[in-house]
């Protein structure tokens, strides 16, 4: 029997830290990059990078190690090549994420991936996550404005052909939550590396393990 999806028009997933435990993989690459420059990345700086785009993250890293003059393009080039190697070695699913994708797919709910990560890295990650799950993929280098701007989520809903107000966005970072809220989606916040308990206007859960189609449908229906 197909689960009742109610008014749920689509589900829009963040990637890093939401579907896969890749923030820890980013920790490795960012720590190595700081080390190449003779620095040590602080925990505070790393936390501020979660959910941010690449240029912003490089500015945070360079300032944190006291080298704001570093070329961000060179840093991004090195980091992304390293991240390709790390992603290709395999990514670990966040608890309940793979099962939720499968259930939503079986229920016929349109799905999109909405990430600040750039396309060539996302393509490597999709070898683990599975391209077939998503009717649309919006990456950080394919929109004029990245999270926390609403454009990534508005673009994803438009590509799926659904009303973003009847979609649930699933996020793990304040930046991503801000983007989804600004777009008008209902937001399910699932913290991984950063505390989200102080953010208003979201439904906060500890993991995706007990989330199903009915739960997500109620988030839209109760608005």
C-alpha cells in the first residue's frame, strides 16, 4: 500500500550532513588545506563554514589562520581535488536517510537535491547517494545566489514543477534553514555538526530514523 502523502508536493534535500555524513569528510580536507599553509583550523571557524558556499568558506579559513591574502581560487582548486578523492572513497549515510529516500520514491513524491557544493563534487557524491532518486539537482555553482538566499530552493521547486509552499526542505545548517524558510518551504531541521535549537519556524528532530511520508505530509498540511 502506498503511504498517504496528503498535500506534500515535494521534498527538497540538502546533501552534506543531511543525507550523508560528509561534513566529517570536509573536516579532513579543510584541516589538510590549513596544514598545507602551516596553520591549524579552529573549531569555531569550521562551524561557521557548515552550509556555506566555497568562496565564503575559503575567506573564513584564510582569516582563521592569519593569511587573508591567500588566493581563494588556488585554495578551492586544491581542496576540491582532495574532496573528490575523499568522496570517491565512499560516503556514509546519515541515520534514516537512505530509508526515507526509498519510501518517498515508492510513494511517488518528487524529490530534489539542493546543495551549496559544486556540481563536479556532487556528481561524485551521487555515485553513493543515487542519481535516480532526484527529479532535480541544484548545486552551488548553478545558481546566481547560494544559500542563505532563497533562490536554490525556489529553483528546485520550479524544476520539479511544484509549489515550494507545499514542499518540505530537510536541512542541517542555519544557512540552509534560512534559505529554505526564505523560499517559503516547510523546514525539517536535523542537526549534525551545528546546534539548530534556537531557530524559529522549523520542526526540529534528532534524526531521520522515524520520519516517514505521513510525517512530512503533516508538516505541509498543518501550515
